[in-house]
């Protein structure tokens, strides 16, 4: 299976956004907002890197691609929810952040499933 170009693009966007939010958190955000942006940015960056790895994993198949999309989209949703809480004072977004979290967890679970599926059987 060839690398997933669209997943690369989405992961790259997420990585760039994570760096920008981290920079803003370090240099311009109030202390309470800094914590939210830093946490969101860290999760977003980790899942952007995971998505790049999964886009490259030729043996992971469809499950790996789905895992990459779930992880990357989940990281984006989680990060945006935290940013909206901090920057726009929208505490209602606290109900949205767990959706991103569940998507990230599901992505990791699919990584496990893809690894088990692609592993050779040794009887």
C-alpha cells in the first residue's frame, strides 16, 4: 500500500498548528490559558507524528490508515476545544474535548489491531 498523501497533509497541518499554539502559549498567553494551550498542543503534536508514521506504514493496511485519521482528527478536536476554552472563554467546549480524546484512544487501539493483524503467525 502506498503512503497516504492526504493523511500526510492533515498531519502536517496539525504539526504546524501545534507548534504555533505552543509558541503562543510560551510567549503570549496568560498562565491559565498557557496550561490549556500547552496540553492541547502536546497531544496534537504527538498524534500528528503518529499519523505520519501510520501514513508510511505499508504493512498496516486499512486499519493503520483509519488509526492515523482518528488520531490526527482527535488531536485536532481536543486541541481546538482546549484552545476555545482558554482563548474564547467557552467552557462548553469542555464537553467537546473528550470526543477528541476518545478518537485518539480509538486510534491507538486500532494501531494495536493493525499490528496484531499484520504480525506473522508463529505456531
